[in-house]
């Protein structure tokens, strides 16, 4: 099993393990943010339902991400399946404005491409 990024331990981009870098290392793993985001959006979910909602995730990748997110304190196993913890929901609330920014950025890039093409 791969090492789970934790604050205070060396992680990608930070030898000191700055908390933000540890968080970005964890969330930057394939499907990590998608799994957490989906759980926060749909609520508690079985493994199978979560896999369906994530569409292209393999069972092995989903299993790995769930284990990592559980170890990090963002997800727990409930009677209804997997669910976001209070900490996971807080993280989701912090990520939503970043998601809004990403949409604005996409529009900005599209607008700039169109204006660049029209000036050629």
C-alpha cells in the first residue's frame, strides 16, 4: 500500500510536510477528490453505488482511495456504506469556491481564445 500523505511528513512538493502540501498531495491522487466530492454530494453510499456515480473508476482505485480518505479522516464506513466525516464535509465546503473559480477560469480561457482567434 502506498504511503498516505500526512502533515509533518515529507510529501510531494514539501520536505517538511506543510499541511497544505500534504492535503494537495492526497487530493491530487487519481480520483481522491472525485470520491470525496461525490460522497459529499450524494451522501452515504455503498461501494457499488459510489463506483457507479464515479463512472470510470476501477474497483481497485476506489478501494485504495477510500482507504486513504478514511486514514486521513475525511471518510468513514457507516451502516449505509461510505460517508464523508464532518471534516470531509468541511473540506468540501472549502473546495466549492475553488470549483466556482475553476468554472470562471474556464470561461476566461474560452473568451481569450475566441478574442485571440478573431484578432488573427
